[in-house]
């Protein structure tokens, strides 16, 4: 009976993840939103700001949510608040774009950034309860395969989203086409939330003592100080954030190189295909070779996109192939690497977090690395001062440092990994 219940929950959680991946593709800060912000403002710094606030808003609330969730017998209400709240915020963004017409003014742009910021911070409520519920509802030995199945099915759906986005961006004038793509994403996120809630929540471990928030923080400092695996993983995540500082600027470089606005959906499709076709590899690697080995392998792979982009910048005038073809390859690899990073990092965190303290560990980690989420904003300033090529060079440097740190992570024993 228990096994059947675990399978039912796993299927519904996987379905929720699939629809989330489809929705996330339509609201991707590195493609659709980057193109939207560039069209609204004409500023690369604004592109970096939009990406940075999306990442920072996702991470910042998690310490506070972790504290509240750790003291609550149920974590699903926190998920409900964040999941349905972000759909509401997106509806507001879409309304602003539609009402603004073909030439959005300063008021519309200001409202867009206000609602986008609210969307980012409300979204951040979801992560802690999601990680805790999934880790308790799904047997540990299925974790990497669950994530791989989620990203595979979500990748197939996201390919459909990319095809739809291409047609919408071709058919509608700016920014109406982008608003239609965001609306598609909002609908998919709503379906995802409904599916996850329908899975239910297994019984939580016994509640920890009801200590105050300051004691909760003190416990976090103690975990960071005494747990070497956790501390080194924090360093890896910091350098991963700076290695990905260039993500929103690949679209800017592609546009500057002659890729048409409607063809940005082709790049989104390539990114989705990279995630889709690499997922079986990541899932097998994490469950059979090890969580640490997967973190290292993905870190090494993250060097490839900035190096290819720097090659394009250096040799663009002599390239025998089109900019679109070149960037399709780059975005394919970006999709594979970023999904691999998600599977690797979640799997490693779940493995080193005690069952009874998983919300707290998730909150501690994300609070410590939250400032690094502003790396795209730094990237935007780097672009404004030294040009686009400099941000890809910086990305390659931080990726190299991340590899060095990832190799120093402690191995997670197989018994611990499938706890």
C-alpha cells in the first residue's frame, strides 16, 4: 500500500515538474525575457538586472520560508502561496504589456519591472517546501531519475512551447507577441501547481524545538562551520552563479550578430533540446556514478558555451556558417549544462541534508548564496564598460575556478545517497 502511494505521488510530482519546465521555458530570463527587456529598454544593463532579480528573488526568501516551514507540521501551504502567487504576478505583467500597446512608455516599463520583481520574490517561496516534500515523498534511489524524467518530459513540452513562441513572435507586433508567450507560460505553471498540490504531502518528521529565528540563524552558522561537505558545496554554488553571469547576454550577442527576433524561439528550442537529450545521461550518472562526480562533470561542461561564444566574437567575420547555426549549437549545450547543474546540485544537497532538517539546510544554502545571484547585474555592468566579449571571458574564468572547487567536494556514499 505504501509503495503504491509512493508511486502515485511520484507520478503526480513528475507531471507537475513537466508542466513547470514547459512554463519556465516561456518565461526564461535568458531568452524570452531577455529579448523583451532589450526591446523595452534598449539597455544591456537592464537585461542583466532582470536576470539578476529573477535569480536573487528566487533565493532571498528561502531562509525565512525554511524557518517557518521547519516549525510547521505541513509544508504544502507554503508551496501553494508561492506557486499560485507567481501565476497571479505573471498575469499582472501580461496585463501591463497588453495595455501598453506597441510603444510602451516609462510608466509601463516601470510597472513591468515592479511586477517582475514581485514575481521573482513570490516564486522564491516555492523552493523550500518543494524540495522537502519531494525528498520525503519520493524514495531516495529514485531522485536523480525523477529529476531526469521531469526534465525529459518537460523538455518535450518546452519544444512545443518554443515552436509556439516562434509563431507568436512572428505573428504579433512587439510587445504583444512576448505577452502571448508569457501567457502560455502562466497557464502551464498553473497546471503544474494544481498537479503538485493533488499529489498531497506525506507526514513530516517530528517538529524541532520551537526556537526563535536568531537561534535558527545560529544553527545555520554552526552547520556552515562544522559541516565540511556543506561548506564546500556553498563555495561551488557561489562560483557556479558567477560562471553563469553571462546567461542573459548570449541572446544579446546573438541579436547583435544578426539573429532575427522571431528566431530567438529557435534558440529557445535548441536550449530545450539540449536539456531533453542530455537528461538520461545526467540521471544515470547521478544515481550510478555518484552525486559528486556529476557535479564535477557538469562544472567541466559549463566551460564550453563561453569558449564557443568567445571564438565567435574573435572569428565572426571569417565564419563559414551563419550566426543562427552557431548559436543553435551554443544554446543546445547551454540547455544540457544548466539542466545537468540542477540535477547535480539538487541531488547533492538532498544527499547531504539530514531528513529532519532538509528545509533548514535548503534555506541556509540559498541564503548564503543569494548575493551571488546578482552576478548577471554585475555582468551587465561589465558589458557596459568593457563590451560583450568581456562577460564571456569572465564566465569562463569562474567556470574554471568552479571545477577546481567541485573536485574538492566530499563523495556521498551510496547508502547515504539513497537515504
